[in-house]
């Protein structure tokens, strides 16, 4: 996956996280985001964002990082 594709994934997960903040606390929001990723993202997309998060994930929002942790579980 190219760097541009990774940047798009980062932007998307951060947007999904921001759009679901109204669901309550960070834990609930992260669970909703992780469920969305499991349902709608291709395996390759999930693998890429997990790898990015495992190497620091500097551009991920805190909720996005929590969601990726839940995605890995």
C-alpha cells in the first residue's frame, strides 16, 4: 500500500472516530469504531492500520488508537 493510501486510512479512521463521539465515553466510541472497521474495511486495510498503530501511530486520534487495539483483539 502506498503512503497516500495509508494517509487516506488514517484520515478515514480519525473521521469515523470524530463522527461517533456523541455515543459517550472513549471506550464506547472505540468499540463502535472497531465494529465499523471489522464490518466494512477490507482485510488489507485493517492490516495496514494495525501495522501503522504498532509502529507508533502518531497521526491517530486517541479514540482511533483504542479502536485499533480493539480491532486486534
